[in-house]
C-alpha cells in the first residue's frame, strides 16, 4: 500500500506547495496525476519517495505511516522507484548494461543475478538492440527506455513516471505507451505525472487533478475528463476523444484505435 492522507507541505520560505492532499495508489493499475505548472505534482512525487516530509498529514507505506529514518526510507525505495522527465538525470555510465546494473551492484547482488535481471528489463523496454551502443549516441527516446530499465531492475512494486512522453516523437510515444501497458500487465502499479492529456486519458484507469497544491477532483478517468468545468478550472483541456463525444455526438471511446475502427465501419 502506498498513499497519502491529508498531507500538506510548506517550503522553508513559507510557500505552500500541497494542502490536504489524499491520494491512494490502490485506486488503479495506472493512475494519472495532472495539473498545470505549479500545481504540486513534482512535490507530491517527492513526498511519495520520502524525500520531503509532510508539514501535516501522513504518507502510508505497507499499511503503516512512513517514518523517515534510514532503515524505513531504504525499505521504501526498494519498493518505489521514479523515472525523471530528463533521462540524463539518471544515466551515469557510457555503457547501457553497466548503467542499468549499477544499483544492483551497489547493493551487492551476485553478478549472475545482475546479468539475469539486466537482460530481462532490457527486453521489457525493448532496449536489447542498442545495449552495446554508447549512451552518447542514443536517441532521447532510447535514453528514456534505459532510464526506465534502471528503475525496473530493482523489481519495485510502484513506478513513478514524470512526463514519460515529453520530447518523444509519435513513434517514441507509441513505444512508451506500449511499455507502460506491458508493465501494468506484469503487475506494476504506475503513477504518471504528465501534461499529455490524451496519454493520460487513453492509458490511465484513475486520475487525480491538482490545482494550486490541492486535489480539485479525482475518479475514474473517463468520468473526470467529462467534467469540463473542473478540467478548465485546473488550467487543462479535455482529451480530443472526449471533445468528439461531447461536441460532435460520437460514442465515448477510451482508445484512439476504437474511434478509427468505428469510423472505418461507417457506424453512426
């Protein structure tokens, strides 16, 4: 279990970043966290990782309030990992395999187990084909996949993805969505923070909307995005599939492929 209950957080200068925020990562397999810049998404990620301690309220991990001693934080980070928006923040080696293996070797895992797990996660993210390519020659999308592999290799239960499709071309975005789907099907719980509203709508089954550090609304993804007033109040726009439904009278589709299959059949 990983959740927050009524947490608030203020920086040392008195600036309020979060106010009475409650989220529960058991609400869905892939959960979206959306909001305009400055809404508190990144700060909330830092709370879930135990990097910042709430001013008020509690973070719960494994059914207990999180304590902030070294032992408790080590246990948390063995179960919760993050992939930052910029993959260069997480890639330190020029060799892909060595970079992905770094955390395991640092923990003293046997070399046989390291090789097994590195090979497995590189296959999961589709990175085996460029595993021997120097990191400086990788594309931005390839680096993103290496960063995800580095998080997955620890076999954590929860994966926090910060803007996973930012900077990707359409093919890169498609590959990233397939990776996220695959991870969820393998049992990972995923929290995605993103400005890519269409991504969140298509791939998430539950969503939290933040505004000025507070949860404006939350619920099943389709229902939340149908609430046009709340979405606009949060400084966001509705996904194009929702607009087609509400403004053009099409059935409500969750996936782009469903819409095009529908139009191809010429149905009304």
